[in-house]
């Protein structure tokens, strides 16, 4: 279930919105099985390390969606996550909720990559509960803790893709 990748525009230069120096812009289109056409645009600045990524569905306008998947094995971690800037991700067993903000970036990875990203963000916290969550995420990443991932998107531009995914 690997996506077909095609770089449509690469190495365009724009001014960085953070420092004003030259930043690199790239657009990549993917054909994702069971989802369709996907455009990922990214802007990254080699000077100040600022970056932004957006994900857009190139398919017809969609209805709101809600997906759920129970992660019980290491193989379940390969479930694909396509999250637009409008998507909300919840992992109730870990007390995690990722909600969109005005600068929310799109995301395309798998469940393991999602957990790694969340763990990296939380690990810097000094909050005692945050450290407990980091330990739980480590257990989950090692297949020692079952959990549920719920993805909702009012624009229909997000999806979970895998054998055990349920559309709610």
C-alpha cells in the first residue's frame, strides 16, 4: 500500500515568513490507495529552520469524516495517517488530543510516526503527567499497550488507511 509519488514543482524560492531570507518551496503529489490524489506543499528555510507543510486532497469535495482504529499489534502501527490542517486526532487511552489551530500543518505518516512526533513534542515538558504520557507512548510504540486512534475532519480531507480501520 505504498503511494505513488510525483514531484510536481521543486526548488522554487520564496521569502521566509519568519526571517525574510530565501526559503525553499516544494510541491509533491501522491496517489494514495483507497484515498486518491494528495498534494503536499512544504516551505522550509535553511537559515532559521522555520518550516510549514500543508496537505490538500485533489479529489472532489468530500463530506466530513471520522475514522477509528484499534492498535493491538506492531503491524497495526503501519496504519497510514493522512491528516489535513483541519483534522483532529484523539488517542483516548493516552489522553492525547491534537486539534487544529490557525497554523496547523498537514501530516502524512503511519501510527508509529505519529506517536514518535507526539513523544518528541511532549518529552521537552517538565510536567509530571507529561513524563507519564511519554512512558505510555514508549510502551505503545513497543506493542505493550493497546490503544485507539480516532481521526475526525469536517472537510473530509483526512483519513486512516489500513486493514482494521473503521469509518464511523
